[in-house]
C-alpha cells in the first residue's frame, strides 16, 4: 500500500547486539544488482544505491526492527517476508496494481529508475501479486522503499514499509455482504493493531482512494490533540486477484510506514537519525522496547542560499537529488524562500535556502562552503542559469 510518509551505509559502528546485513548489490560503484548506474534511463545516484542492502528493518534493536517485530507478533499467524529485493519491474510496481500509465508516481521526478523497465520499488505492494500467485493467503511484507522527495526532518528518499494481506474462503451471502464482512474484519483487526502499538486511543476511519483496493480507508488516531493518519487499507480490488490468477477470491490489504510510527512512538525528531552510526542514539534502544528518545546534542545550523532562473524541465526533486548526492545527510532542510518573476522578460527565478546541520558534530565554514560550491556547480550542469 502507498504510505503517506514520503531514510549510512558500510562502516557502521554498532553497539553490541547490532549486526549489519550483507549488501545484496555489486561492490562496483557503477553497478546495482547487475544493473548499470550509467544507463541513460537510470536516475539512481551512488548516494541512493549505497542504501540498498542496509536493511535497517532487519537490524536487531534498531527502532524500525522493533516496530516491525511488534506488528509481526500481532499478526503471528501470517507469513513474514522481509528480505525481498527492492529491485522490481515496472510491471510489478505499477501495472499489476492498476496504477495508470499517466500516474505522477511513474515519472522520473518521483521514482528511481534503473532502466526503462526496472525501478527501485516505491512500495512493498510491488510483491503482492507474486506472493498471491504462490498461493499465499496470509502474509506480511516489510522492506525498504524508494521515492524522490523533499528534504526535511520527516522525509527521506529511502524509508521502510510493512503491509499485510489476508485472503478469505467460504464466504456466503451476496457480493455486497461479502465485501462488508471483509471490510469489517479488516477494520477490527487494524483497530486492535493500533491499540497494540499506541495503547488506548480515539480512532476514526476516513474513506480514501487507492487503485489496488476498493473500498479503501485510512485509519486515524487522536494523538497529542491532533488526528494523525496511521495506515491505508482496503478490500483488494478484483483486478488484482485476477492478475494473480485467483479470480473470484477476495481479501483485504493494509500498508504503513515504519519510520512514521517509530518517529511518533520513540519520539524521534529527525528521520536522518535512523541512519546514524552514533552510539549515543543506538545505546538508547538496547532493551528492544519502545522508549522515548533522549536528544543528546543540538549542533548549530548553517544557512546557505542558491538561486537560479527556471527552465521548462525544472522539477524541485532534481534539486533535492543534487543536494543529497553532494552533501549526504548533512542537510536538514531545503526550502523555497523566494519566487521572482522578471517584470520585462517574465522569466521566473527561485531562491532555495539550504539548512546544513549535522546530527553528530559542528560543521566548519570551510567544508560547508566547499559543499555549497559543488551544489552550485551541479545546478549549472543541469542547464539552469544561476543568479
């Protein structure tokens, strides 16, 4: 299911109990699982490729692993698949799930393509039809998913999802009564899951649209005085079952973002922290239980601006990718602060503020200046005219 949540790599130093997964891709910097990163249709940067195979959701005592385990314990009679490759076909990621050819999620500004037919999955639902074809009737899928997105404390181009599917048999009554029965079972189970994770809380259901379920819903809980979306779900669309070779069968599916839940339950303020190798972070979670994160430092931010004239091909996610590729995880936020239209030429320019802030140390002016100059150089290379 598509989550509303829209995060170093080798060399991690972990506290006892942490074991890094082996990477699944080639050590060649220009290859990822046999796919060339220099392919003309590839928009996967080395920075993003370096995240593939880290599998934070498999690292014992990591907050994402803890949330995954709590969900798996709740659905203890479901199969768990948490090691499936994130490299999937467009057919798996889009076509089989009724995502239209013109849907914005298919664009290269939103999705990471390895070539015209292969992507880094944008949701764990990419495996749903394959697992249904294997006659699986109750299963969970957890894994890393990839989307080009904005830069701030709650967004990262790599995050983790978990979804569940249940297929029913021996249903009776009219078609509508069967749909109502499945939807009621789904909502009851997910309300119990929310209770399992959050404790007593006020909940409500909101009608939603997803191309792969009908009817579709979102579950919201009242948390700290505000309604917050927890997950999306629905009755599996008949076309999905037909794509799996199981016409006439029915079931439900749900999906949620592990980072979203972990940030709330552990009170983690910045999504980049999930990727830190700082022992001051990881030592707080050695119990394997949900505990509130205690901030250990707050280093000062450094502000730098970059402005340029727009062209017809500009998309802000291209700038996001440049900044991430140059700076890694040293940027806390990228924000549009000025929009100017020249009164005579009608040319439009944007000014973006880049907020540099390390989670582990103070940054020097010299290193920030060097990074900012490289960002400007990369922007110019795209054909944009700097101001």
